[in-house]
C-alpha cells in the first residue's frame, strides 16, 4: 500500500509540473491589477525575489520537468516586476513550452 502511495505522489509531481505556468494562467495576469498575493496563490512562492534600482520587487517562478535520463524536457520561467503597491507592472514568460512574453508585457528580460 505504501509503495502505491509513493508511486502516485511521484507520478502526480511529474505530470503536474508541466501545468504550473500555462498560457491561460499567464493571459489572466492584468497589469496594474493582479497583486503579488494573487500571483503567490496561483503559482506558489517565487523561487527568487529581489529589488531593482527603483526599489521595485522582481519575483521569478521557475519549474522544470525531468524527462528520460534526467534531461530537463520542459522548463517554465515567469518573471514579474511589481509596482510599489504590489500590483504587476510588467512580466515575461520565458517558458520553453509557453508563449513568450505575455500580452502587455513589453520586453523580454
């Protein structure tokens, strides 16, 4: 029974990771509306956070799926700059399976 549970957990992690940064979820990000707390709710805690020279928070979400032979088959990276009121100022979706910069994202980073 415990072996079956472990297999289910591992399978869930492997298959679920490819859906963390989807085109639909990225399209739902609204500039100057979507908040930091909503991003954490939708994507989990960011992998890294830092403040730029203007004092604005930049957060990055990064996920990967290990395929055969531990090769990274699917990489997903979303970088978001937040206004001082913690709403999204700009973002870039650099996911290997994603759609590039999101609508209104401006430039790639």
